C-alpha cells in the first residue's frame, strides 16, 4: 500500500468530523458483541484456546468450514482446510507458493492482495498470466461476475479465489465455489472478517490437495498457528448463533446502505461513473480525468470525507484516469448522503483547482 | 520441521499413556485462566478488539513492551514496537528481511526458527555468517550465555535476538537487552507465549529503526494485523495481574521441575551428557552414539514417553552424534521421574537393538 495514502488515512482516523467512506470495514453494529460475551468466559477455561495448537487449526472450525463448502457443492474433508490468520495470511501463503509467477488481477483489485503478491515475489498484472486472482460474489472494486465463471474456468490457469465477499451478495445468491470445478488448480480463500468479526483474524485456505503439505509447513513457519483463543471463540460463537441468519441480516444492512450511497451518488455526483453494487462493501467510481488521486484524497479529507484512491487498487504503475472506491459498509446509514455530498464537493473542487494536472 | 517427527508427535498427542517431554509448552496450571475470565467479557465490548486495527498493533500493548524494555536499559518509543502473531511471525519477518544472508545459529537451535529462515531463503549455518541468531537467558537447546555477550556484540554481525526465555532464568537475573548495545543491527524478538499464554499468539519485533517501515509493510502484507481480540485480552490482562509476580511464580515452577528432571537424569541415565538448566523449559542430552534419532523417538514412544530428536535442532544435514531435548515445562512435576525412567529404558533399548546402526 502506498505509504502516503496510509499516512493520510491514519490522520483521518483521529478526526471525528470525517465521514469514513474508505477502508472496507464491516458495520460496527453487526459485530457479534453479545454472542461473544455470552460464550467467551467458557473459552478462557479451554486448554485448546490458551495452549499451543496444531498449525492447521482447530478441528471444529475446520469441520464447520468444510460443511459449509460441501453445502455449496465443494465436498472436502476438514483435513484439507488450513485455518489462517485472516484471509490475508491465506493470500500471503498462496503468493509464496506462486513466487515468480504472473498473477492476473484485472484492472483494479484488493490492495492488500497486491501487497501480498509483491512481498512474495509474485507479479500482479492486468494481462495474461500463469494464475488468476478473483473475488467472486462482489466487486472489490472490480470483480469477476458469476457470468464470467465459464471464462475463468476455461483459462486453465491456477485460480486464487478470494471468497471474502462470496456470501454477501444482496440477492442472497451464493455461487458454487470455483474450487468445486477446478480442484487441482484452485487456491480457495475464505474469512469471517466481513461476515462476523475481523478482529478475531480467522480466515482459511484450501490449497490444491497436492500442495497441502507444503502450504501447511509454510503456515507453521509463518506463525506456528492462528490464535487458538480466536479460533475457540469462533467455534463457541458458531454454537450459539445462526450463521445463515447472521448473513441475511448483514446482506439487508449492506443492501440498504448500498442503495443509499448509490442513490446519493446519482443525485449529487452524476458525473462519476458507477454501477449499482450487487453485494459487498463498496462502489467503484470512475472518471475520464487524468491526474493525481492522492491530491483528490487530500481534498476529500479537507471536505470531511475519506475515500480510497484508485491507484492503490491497480497493479504496476498503470496511469489510468482517476478512479476511487467508496465504502458504504462502515459509516452509519444516516451519514451516507452527507458523505456523498462532501465527495461531490471534493470532486468538483479537485477538477476546478486543476488537481488533475499535478502529476 | 521433519514431517516424520511431526507425524510421530501427532500420534503421541492422542495417547494418554505418553509422558510428554517434547514440545516446549508452558505448564497448563500457569495459564492465566481466572484473570482472563475476569476481564474478557469487557474485551468483547471493545471495538478495537473486534474491528480491523493498525498493522503495528494496539498502542497499550506496545507501550507495555516499550516500558519493560526501557526498565532493562533499552529505552525506545512504543512506535518502534511491532506486535506480531507470536514470536514466530517476528522471526519470519526478520528472515524475509535477511533473505539470502547466512545466519549463524550455533550447533543446535530452535527448530521453528530454522523453518522460518529456510522458508524465507535465509541460510542457517553453524559457521561464520552475516547474522547471528541468539536465545539469551536460557538454552533452547544450546543458547548463548550472558558470559558470551561480549563475543556476540564484538562480531559486528546483524543480531536476531529471540528473548522468548529471557525473563525465565531461575535465578531471576534478566540481562540487558542486546539491542541496547547494538541498536542499529539488532532485531529484537519477544513474546508472552512462554510467560503467560501461547494461545493468544502475541509476540513482538523491534527492528533496527532504519528497517522499521519496510518491516511494518511486510507485516501488513503477511496478515494485516495480529488478532485485536488477543491483543485487547492481553492489554486488559496486564491491567489486573502483576506481571513480575507472574514471572516469579513461573520461575519457581520451572526451577522445581528442572531440578526434578535433572536429578532423575543423573540417577536413571547417567550415561547421557547434560548440563543442569539455568532457566527455560528444557534439557539437552548428548551422547557419543551415532545413528538415527527418529528410531530413538519411536522407541521412546513405545516406552510411553516423548522427546524431541536432536536432528530437528541442527542446521543443514550435520550428522552429529545422537542428541535429544527433554522438556520439563509441561508434564506434571509428579510424572517427571517416571518420564526419565522411561527415557533411560528407551535409550538402553535403542543402544542394545543397534538403533545407532540404522542410518
């Protein structure tokens, strides 16, 4: 991630007057505080939560993951699942396994995936490649539609499938995992960070079977194991909540916010090109203006709103026209209209002051 | 780690008749269950525990680490501290920064450090090197004595200082951090895994100041951040416990077990060369017998006791005489004498059946 962007976001995080449309955080009110409070004391009495554990993770957590994947058509044994320290560690492990390879990521993708690929010496590209990184179910910011599924599978490339948002389409449609149709070349990545709680840092990786042992050894070398405390907290949480009902509530919450943000964009900033989101946490805004999107972020912050500048989503040094991501997931519903008004003001100020000329 | 050893240990973990002298786990009865139970419900109400956080970690945890280091003579700002997912992630991050370098580790060292170095393309060696990995305070299995401190500092090499056991010398002497005397070339690694609770997976890294930004970016690419839930649990735990009193209790517990195990070794297996431990969790047993220490592990397990075979501690393919590590930290005090009786039986059986000839 561009350190200048990080620095600006850090400064914004200390300000209470900034409406947060950056960052991809889940809604605070959806975090399972009460359910965690109800089960967590028991977790502190569990040896598996406090002692060292095996690198592949807690067997109940792995069984739950395998059951949910099986229900969607990807029938695997829990032994195939490796619990990771968030989906990010899963991406980092895959990146290390694909070191030296070229990974097609599309025009704009999840910045931390780009970071993971770069750190491991894998090369993200917009072009053709040995592997393909896809984010099914929702665009973040520009994902692969279910309609593209045949194309993705036909390519024959290794697939890095990041299902962070796969169960968060607003229409509730959850696609069959790509791994079910290309098991020997799919690296299946999942997480509870968007659906339940990012602070626990629990994600998972299902590598191709023939790569399992190598990946598990790499996971162990990376951090021995994911927090047993977090894993047991999740296992107990899953005993007391209805996960599908939790997903349904989350979809409803995010769909309402998406509609609010998208409507506000159409009203207040019709010059920005956007598509109505079908799921996930964010909207991608494109323009024909060329320029420095860092300056746009600065102007936005001066106007009391944050955004994610487009260049952090793009592989390499592509100088595409200015674009940015707006997240509707975290800011309260009631702030979204005002947030977009500020975005519109910032955008016009950016264009008027020649922000587009500073590169 | 040798997968054959892992497989044997996994099978042993399912057996209740095996006295566990392998593994380096802290004593179950020292895990802070009651204190965690007392604070943990409040943690579930804390946004910082459940939401995404910054990659460097919680500021209270970093302030606590910096305060303790300052009290020992290494005065740094909390901003220098990076909270990691256990000390293992700290070692993995250092290894990545030292990729391509040769790291001197001594004759026998912590196996997961060897794994981290290898995974990142750093080369562990017994010989001279660009960097040196040391485990002050206690041998695991063969560490660097405080008496060697001048030698270590004089070498001018980069220092990877793993302080996992630094505060667990039985005499309570805690050396000044090596980083205080070589701040520009010391990678300081610490953890609560041996003193409080490994399941939380909280460790830390203080890189040389000029490498901080690069390491923090690498940490973020690795897993975004260490579990906020674990970090906040630790922060609250530190509010209610007396950490120095906790250390004193731990030293007393481990000193008693060490004396018990060492005494039993002298009584039941005087043919094994050992040194009375001055701290830490384990005793290193050396012999003049050459052979396959995996066969020794198999015979030990058949006799109802586990051990860590020496070859997993050694860099490269050094064919040194058979050695092994015995941990006194985890098995209950009352089992240690019987555990060593079984070790003695297994050793004699190994020698008698020509176990030393199977390589």
